[in-house]
C-alpha cells in the first residue's frame, strides 16, 4: 500500500463548511476546533489555543506561512475566529485563538443560494429535447439537462463541447 494514504493524522473537513466559508478557512477552523477540544486553557469563560503562524504551518505543511496568515485573517474578518494575546510578556506576539461557535451556527443556519429552476414558459418539447431521462428507481425519474450543463461548462472554460446524440 502507498505510504501516502492515511498513515498519519488526517486533516478532516466537512464539505458543507468549505462551501460556506472557503476550503482553506474550513481546514484551519477544523484544526483549531480539534485543538480546542483538548486544550486546558480557559480564559474569560472560553477555551483558547495558541500557536505562531510557523507552528500552524508545521501542522499544515502544504501551505506557506503567508497562506495561513491570510486564512486566519479571513476567519477573523468573518467573525468565526477570535484572537487575543494572553501571553505573560506583552512583547510575545503569539496569538491565542478561539472559535465563535454562535457565529458559526449562524453560518450553518444560512442557506446556500441555489440556481433557479427553469422558468415556466419553457415549452415541454424544448425541455424534453434538451434533456435525457435517467431511470433512478422504478418509481422515480430524474431529468438531467445535459445541454444546459455543457453550455454552462463551455462558458466557464471557454471551450465548445457539444452533447452527444440522445
């Protein structure tokens, strides 16, 4: 078996969180959540963890220190990550972090904007002409608008693919 497949501690994220706040932000937030779960540092009624950017980079070695700084700043701006300096010596600039779980709950409660369904003025023949039916189960048929999907992907990629024959 390859030594690149889960022999070390994996970094895990929830895809829905990544969709809502960004992939990098989801990875960092999950990592901080992990450390908050085992931290013994309770200050002002909240659990905190601390690390320098370089120490976070050792845990997330696939990113540069500047990417980690940018991602942490993004989480702070979104209000999801709280940061402070509880160091004994104020010249020690190591940041302490905690998650604002109430703010995170608001993100969870918000809905993802979904594309609108086709407008009612589409002629039934036109919809049938531009779609294929896929048999999902004996009682359910799912219509997949292949032409619309290909057109969308062509626009996004600057390509000119066409749907195959029905």
